[in-house]
């Protein structure tokens, strides 16, 4: 049984590595883009009159309403909502939702950067970016709409969990839940068009992809959950998987924030998986206290919030500082130039620490192995921001599962993305 488990893990990782090499050699991304981009761009242009007709009814109240609604699946929302699920004691929902959104984020951003189709041209379209998060979103490509995609998956899985948890067989409750979920999805999709952030083809693409991912996830979620909790080689497999996915990500026509977003969630998923696997029987089992139960009354829940949020910020700051110190040293030791636009002004110079690390690698016989690895997965320039995000969030999530209970179980909680 152990050999079978190890076998599919090795085959999966080797398959991804092989795909990275083949796609790079054959320029698969460029070929797919040349086939899909013209058609999508034509749909974006032809959809502009629809956006303009909708925006004829613009009003500041509608601007505020749809801008606020867009925050439901934004970075600040994930930062608060996903840790909150851990704090409530619904650990299965929290870990499943985190991994699902990470998968949605990676898949959606991959398609965005493969197609590299623009958003509706502004002007003539009026684009409303009420927050810094929306300004960053506007720098990404359009198809598919991440808000539509994530809303379908988030609301769909949340509804599935609630109905399963309450064991409700009442048809009226199920229908009401489906109607509410559909209403939220429609409003957010319509709002993205009203705000000038997406065209109709982007919304349709996001909805279709979201429904497909949700259907697949509901079919395999229990298998994934069992693997994360009880599986063999979970930590090593997931770390290798996340590492390979960084290289498997397609190169867009023009750099966008999409890669940084997926890198942050990639780090989050790694930290969550490691923490859950190592501490499940202590803090994440199905008998853990849930909010509003006699074991976790409202005052205790508020105490978790008051203790958890400052701890999140503290660990986030420390993990970011550690990443800023160690990543330049490692990259210089490997001879990889570093690109950083905002965090550190100069990172390309060699220093004594890098020289010492390089000598240690050579002494240990690792230098030759690492050079071969860099040939297989070539890195011309180390994108410091993306690697900082990955390292910081993985460290942050992992650390929270290792903290002592402190009565409020702050070891369950992590910063999520958006604080950088």
C-alpha cells in the first residue's frame, strides 16, 4: 500500500516536471495565446456597447453598492474570512475553503495569463476602482473574471457544507439556499460589468470555469481531506508540488500582479497543509469546540479574535523580515540575479554571507546538484516579490499551527494574503 501511495505521488510530480520542460521547449503558452487571444479580444470589443448601456444608469449609490459587493471575494475579505472559519471551530470548512480558493486562484490566473486578453477599454468605458485592491485588479488581464469564478466556488461550497452540516432534508431550505447563492453570483457578475472591470465574455468564462471547478472539487474533496490528514509523505509531496507549480505558471504577455497573487495563496496552502497534517488530532478533529456551543461561548470567541489578530500581524511581520534577509543571500549564492521593485533597493551585490553559503554548498556537494536543477528549471532573474510572498505566507501559516493552545487555539490561525 505504501509503495502504491508513493508511486502516484512520484508519477504526479514527474508528470508536472515533464510538462514544464515540454511546454517551455515547444512554446505551448505562446501557441495557445495565438489561438485564443484574437477571438477573446473580438468578444471584448463587441461587448463594449453592452457595458455602455448598463453604465447609462450610473449613480453614486450603485457605485458604492457594487464596489462594496466586489470586496466579498477580494484580498481583504480572504484575510478576515478564512481565518475566521478556523476560529469558529469549523476546521474542515476552513481548510477545504482555503485549498479550493487557492486552486481557483491558480487556475483562473493561469488562464488569464495564457490568453492575455485585455479588459474593456477605458475610455469609453467608465472604470470604477474605489480601493487599492481594485486598482491592482485592473492591472490584470480580463478572462476569466476572478470575482465570478471565486464567488461561484465559495458560495457553492459554503452552501454544500451548511446543508451537509445541518443535515437538512427540507426542500424549501435547499431551494432558498440555492436562490441566495445564485443571487450573490449574479449581483457580483453584473457589478463587475457595471464597474467597467470586465466584459460579458469574462463573466461567462468565470461562471463556466467556476461551475466546473466546483463540480470537480465536490467529487474529490473528501479524498484530498483524507490525504492531507492521514496520508503518507504529505509534507514532502505538497512542498514539491507547490515548488513545481511556481515554474509551471505560464508567462504572460506583459507582467501582471496575477503571479504574485497565486504565489501568496500557494504559500498559504503549503503552510495550511503542513499545519493540519501535523496537528490534526490535537486541534482540528471533528470534536473540536465550535462557536456558540457550550464549550465555545461568545466571550471566548471574541477572545480568540483579540488574541489571534495581533498574533497574525506579529508573525506576518517576522516572517516577512526573515524572507527579506535570507532570500537575497540564497539567490546570490546560486548566482541568480534578483529583481525587486519595491522591497529592497539593491539585491544583486555579493556579500560575505553569500560567499560563505556558496562555499558550504560546494563543500557539501550540493552546488553541482543545484546547478543541474537550475538547468532543468531555468531562472534568469529571481522575482523577489513573488518569492518573498511565497516564503512569508508559507512560514506564517505553518507557524500558527505550531503555537501553543493558549486557550484560544491561536495555533489554528494565519494571516492569509493581502497584508504585504
